C-alpha cells in the first residue's frame, strides 16, 4: 500500500469569456482509506485574479501551488509567463525533483495544466481535467460543453458529479470557483 495522500479530480471549463474550475473533496491515504472527504483543492490566488485546482500527492501539490504563486508574484500576475518560467526551472534543473502533482490554473484570459515535472499544456476545446477521475470528468465535461447551454460553473460541477459516480477516488463534496 502506498503511504501517500492522493485522490481527487479537478475539471476546468473555459467558455464565452468565463472560466470555472471544480474539484472534489476526497483525500485518500494509499489505495483504500478515505482520509478526508471535505478538503478544498480549488482556490483563488493572486488577489482573486487567478483560480487553481490541484491533484496528486498532497505535499507535492502544495509545493507546486506555492512555487506557481511565487512566479505569479514575480511576473505581476502574468499567467502564461508564470507557467512557462516555472516549467523552465525544471528544464534547467533548478528544482531538485519531480513533484507528483498537477494543477489547472486560469485567469480571465487563459487556462493551463501544469505538471510537477515541468510541462505546461494549454487544453483544446475549452475543457480539461486532471486527477484520478480526470478522464471521466473530461469526457463528461466535453459532452456537456458541446451538447448543452450550461454555464462554465454548471459544466464543471456536473462533470465532477459524474466522475464521482464512477471513480472511487472522487467524491461529491465539490468546490467551484469561476473568473
């Protein structure tokens, strides 16, 4: 059994000039213990101008979030530059190891997936998802995005709800933030 705290699903949706990120509240210890069910893994940073959602090992996710926040402060809230500069730290071996975590970050103009190994991905099609239930949330989110007139918040929430019905590492204690 793994001794790492894991388990979550995060979904980001960008549509009509608005972006929402939703995340569930489950923290799993190893593969079979629900350690916490109401954790908040989606939050606003940089004066409320950026929203983030993280998945992966808890300590690594906090470290990744902290480093990203440092970049935002250094580059005056420029999301794209902050993401690229953070990735460059890994490429130049200025960060000591890989972090077992991923984040979705968004401001009013952009949305990216950041990994703890230095990748920056701009998602296609307005929907992205990470974490243990990420593939379920991504499929649900894409279908809702293409086939409904739901708002970004509704799509992100419903995608998480569907993922939680399928993935045992995802629950229905859902937090949604939008910008």
